[in-house]
């Protein structure tokens, strides 16, 4: 490419304010476009600005706050800014992982929306050279009685399974809860974890003037145009007319793309690689050029297309799935092409790296766009949006003596609630055993996948409690991180790093921005205190429909390492006659609890405080017990509190338990309070003394809860509840709900 | 003993069964790309699970037309043992090596869970590591595993002792709740006439290692290796 001169005339004249607004650009932003170009953009160029400056791609409202998060640790190889985060897991291996939202598409077309969410996050991970080893997710649906909920649950779960099952990556864990704030805007967050050789990580920074720019994967069609813009605006009544902006997934092609990319990555052909996700060819080409400080010239006539007559605008903005853009070493084209030929995928050299600093696009032999890369990327708008501190939560209503249901009734009722009940109906639709390394299956605290060919394991979890974040964003942010850290710890893992997926309403509302600012602050505090850096993430704003804002959900995906999967523990009680020990302090905190919402009917109160020093101390203590082989089962306490936690342990291991009554607290506070930094462990009588001694030495509060054994759960001297009755309550709700066609 | 695993575009249990077989064999079986039209001398051919060709058209239908399948069929006719698991079972049916059809699960949803199986015939090269009536635990993971054949075919299969495994309760009894996909007569695996070809929906390679929660699948691979290696 030769020296650059602007040659695009303003042939289309000035755009009307409506056209500019329909591209999601404000008047001020359009003014900045004119300043950068020194002329009027053409429609293709306007479309490119539109997606590059969308909230989804530019993080313009969140950047200021995301910068405050801790992103470094000695084991972090690559933090935020690349396709996914990379950490060192020893043995010459790296773990690459990220979580991302696909909320709006999943509401409009649940099967394809969720499926392509999985496909997109898988590509983010294998783009960097990793073989994906696990998928996780976090799903937030509307109230069960809402007319759309059943249809959305059915489609989303089938879509997640449809994609993951076909590509052959096990779906190992996740969350699935229900609340009316998600009636018009569900959340579908997907996370992928992969493993790569630590010295073979692939990045997206383009380099080498003259090197070929190569397009591989599926052909480009007209699907998904302006998906990123859709994700950057709130929903309205006619959002379902946007169904054509939802992409259609093809997991079979993605499987071929995965194998072909990994095969090519074993050679030295690739200089840089980037998947075409949101904003497709536009985003991938601009990001690669911008990171490398180079220009790119593309001939759009060479892009493999699915149909004739596609315009430059459509080709650049399509979000067709299962595509990658690569910069190859000059001369490596033929060897690379033969790999993609073997896998029957399109392979096309569509351009070259240039020294112009411009993105120059030609179509039908004429110039279709000519945009300076650095100004477009670096001058992306950044906002310091006004925010207001969250209001104080409503006070917890007094529960009159004698009005509270019996402990047993409350337990059985809670176990059968949509949020606390068993989610077998969901995870049995996910292949969670393919790859034959699943050593802890769904349903426990963390999922654990063995690192192939070793005895080491990766523990993984996704966590957030939206009702806590709604009541107090900062505490809720801290709690989401702490719970992820506890879940990994409870399996015996050393927590290493997190990815976040921050789901909020419109940042243009001060109260939503206040939630965001508070939650990010809380996440930062917890991640610093727990040495648990944020290595990748995603922000999803505008989760609201017709003014109804979702409960904020800063979802945390955590990854930890287990040195010997033979020492891992699960929540399952397996042996009669063991001692159950509670680790951590119980104060009976009922604010924002599941008990309060489901049994009392009040969404009120502040969430339980999160004492990060106590989290650290108690968690490190538990990990020591597990590593020392002193406990046979472990479970962290979260939603529903102590008794729900023990009931889950009983159900998981089909072994009963008998628990002593509390001494100095109302029964419902003791059994169902959601105090943080707590775990329940089971240990043989012979380990008891050693555990108590260690606890005393470490200043860790320990309480002997009772013993294991029998075929019932007996709490505080009440009538025993048979495991059969517990199981019936726990397993009843979801299949019953889904089978009821309404 | 020489064993090979056939790899189709979209196979995804190829590595899993390679690992499980290797544990019994002592060496890794060869992986053979579907585009090959010649096979080396082999004592065992495995058609693995997955989503060959994305299950497009019909599960197994496209893979059954792959170049390598003509050669697999020829070897099967010559008596070389062929094992098809899950999508491999679907492919063997589509290739005409086994009778019947595998339809959409009765529940219409993908199902991944452990099931109990009763061993119906322990006289084959695949099942001699078990005893007739043994109840074993293996996972299933499929959307199209609902075995169907007309009544005459089912009767003939039973008469010729060609049912390898049936879904059952933990105690070996029959109950509709234990049939994960609605298969006719709870059939989970069938043989060809010579009992040298076995197709089964459950995955023995996924529970052939105690670390994964069980090893009831291991006897299938050990039995195969014991016989085939010993026969050389």
C-alpha cells in the first residue's frame, strides 16, 4: 500500500439525525467523527464508528472504574485487554479463561442466543492457543409465573447444551436463579476455561508490514448485523423485531475451526490471531491493527460470503459466527491453507499489513472506506457518568415469636424454591463428562476438571447473589468474589484468578451507575484482600426493558488449582459416625436472605457483611485441613444458610446427620441466617482433636454441629426428616415446573 | 494387538476412548482420519462418540458415507471386531452394520447421566469381562439414543442372543424410570449376527478410571485386549 491520501468524497452528503441516532451515536460523538475524518463519513464508515464506539466494544462508561481493579499477581501471564485472561498453572501449562454475556440475543431467540454465547466465549479462549476444557454459565430468569420464563429456560438450556455438547467441551457448572426483575431481560453469561502450553500463547497484535491477513472459518452472511449496537441500548417493546440481529450458531463448524486452529498453532505460521465476535470483521481488524500500531488493507471482494450482493457495510458489520482473522508469517500461506482444507473450512488471504496506520477497504475495485486506526480507537469516547450512592435498604421486618414456621417446614419449603432447589433438570442436558477428565461433576461447590494426563485439577465456579448487590452494591460485589473464592477453597483448590461479567441497567441512570461503581469497588477490595486478581471480563449495560432495571449481577467466574485430585473433597457426606464442624462465626444475619424473601415474603435488609480478613483466615484454614487429609467432606455456606448447606451435604452423599440446637439465638436466625466466611466440614472422630487444635492456634471460630449417620436429617431436636423427603423437596420444583406446559 | 479409532469431522470422544483403550493395551491405539480409504492390518476398530458432521441430516448418516466406512464394513464382514459407542453406534446403524434405528430420545431432550445396565450376553469378545446378569454403571450422553426396531426384528435379536446390554434399575430389575431414552425393550447395545460388531449408547470409556467416579467400563476394554492380544 502506498502513502495514504483521503480520497473518499462525501458523496452521501450529511446524514440525518435519525440515521446517526439509529447507529447509536450521540450528536457529540458524530461531531467527533467529523473532526477525526475532516470530512463526512460514508455509510460503511459510519457503521464502523457505530460499532467501534458502542458501549459493548468501547467500554466508554465503565473504563474509568475498571481501571481500579487489581489485575496482577506473580502467576498472571496476561490480564484484561486480550481475548481472555491467562494464568500460569505450573507444569509448563497456562490456564486461559473468560466469561461473557449474551443477554439480549438470548431473550429474543433463546436457543440461538445462548448457543452463540457459548460459541463466542469458546473462540475467545481457543484464539489464544488453549484447548477448552470446560464451560460454565450463569443464568438469571424472570419470575417463574411470568409468561415467557418457561420458554426462555427451555430454549437457553437447550442452546447451551446444543453448542457445548456438539463441540465436545463439558459444561461443568453454573448458576440458575429466578427473579421478577429479569422478566423482560434475562441474563445468559457463559464462561470457558482452557489449557495451553505456557510458552505457546497467541495474541492479537498484528505485525510485519506486508504480511498476509487471512480469513478462516465460516462464510460471512447477513446475520447479526449491529448485534453490538443492540447490546448497547435498552430494550423496548419492539425488541423482538430485532430477531434478525441474532446470529445462528454452527457448533460443528466451530469444532472444525478449533481443531484446525490448534493444528496450525503447533507450527510457527501465526503472527497474530483474533476471533470475529461482536462487531465481526470490523472489531477484529481494528483491534489487531491498533494493538500492533500498523495499518491494514482489505479487499472485501475476497471475503468468503454466503450470498451475493453483500455491501461493504454488511460485510464489515456481519456477526456471522465461527470466523477468525489471522496475520500469518509471509510465505506460510500454503501450509496454513492445507490445514484448513483438511478441515473443509474457508481460507482466504483478504489483505495485507501496511504502514499507513489506516484501515483501507476496497470493494468492487473501488475504495469503500478509509479510516485512521489510532484516532478511531484512541479517541473512542470515555464517560465519567454521574452516579448516585444507592439508597439504604428497607429495614428487616420483625418476625413475631410464634409466627415463624417450624425449622423443618422452613427447610422443606426453602429446598423446593426455584433458587435453592436442585438444578439436575438443567445440567443433565449438558454433557458434563466428555473429555473424560471430570472429577467433580455439577451440583457441588466447584466443578473440577483434571488437567489431562496429570493428577492435578482445575476447580471452577461462577457466583453472584444479585439480591445482595441490589441491597448494597459494594457488599454484594465483595460477596460475589468471596463466594467464588470459598467455593474453590471448599474443593481443596488454591484460588488463582477471576473473570467478571458485570450485568447492569443503563449507565445513563445515575442510580444504575451508582450500583456499578459500588459493585466494582467491592470486587476490587475482595480481589485485593484474597490475592485473586481479575484477568479478563466483560461489561453488559442496558439490561432493562421499558424502564424496568434488572437486579445488578456482577458475576464472578473463579479458577483455582488442585495439586492432587486424589485429595480433593466434595460436599457429599459418605460415612456414618463422623463429626460435623462449622467453621466461621454465626450471627444469624437475615437481611437480604433467601429465608426472608421466600418464607417471610420480604425483600428487605442489608446483605450480610463480608469480613475479608475472616474470609481469608477461615478459607486458608479449610484448605489446610483438606490438604492435610483431615476432612472427608466440605461445603461452603451461602444461599439459605447453615441448614440448607447441611441438607445439601446429606443429599449429595445419601448419609444423614443430626445437629444440635443453637444455644444463644432464635432458631430461624441460626439455621437460615446467611453469615459469610463459613464452611461445614465432616471429619472422623480421630481427626477432631487435631482440627480443634489447629483452629484454636489460628484463631478460627469452630463449632461442633453434630454427627453424621442414619437416613434422616435431624435439626435441633426436632422430628427427623427422611433423606427421601428431603430429596423429594429438593428435586421436585424444576422438573415439575418445566413439564407443566402452563 | 493393533487397534484403531476412526476420527470423523465432529468426533469428540475419540481421545477419551483412545485413553481408555491405551490403559488396557499398554500403548496408544492408532487414530485414523475418515478420509482414508485403506486401513492397515487391525485387530480392533473403534467408531467413537461425538457429533460427526454435526448430526446434520440424521445422526451418523453423513459419516456412514465417509470413504473409510466402506473399508470398515469390509473388515467387519471379514470378522474384525468393530465397536461403536454413542455416535459410533449411530454410524454403524446408518452404515448397515447393525439393525434398527436410533430415534430422538422419548423425553425430547439431551440426557447426560449415569445409568445402570444389565449384561445380557457375556459370550462376545466385547463382553466377556462381565458375567450375564451383572449390573454395571456407565454414563449416557445423547439426544438420539432411542433404539427402535420392528417387533419381528426385536424378537429375532432376542432369539439370537444379540442384545448386549439393557437399561435397568440398580438391582438389575426393569423399570421405565431407568430407561433414559425410551429404547424398545430397554435395549442399550446390540450385536451383529456374528457378535463381532457391537453398538452401544452408553460410554464405557467415561467410567474406566476410578478418579472419574467408577471403572465399570474398564472390563470391556480389558476383556477385548485379553482376547485379541491372546489370539495373536
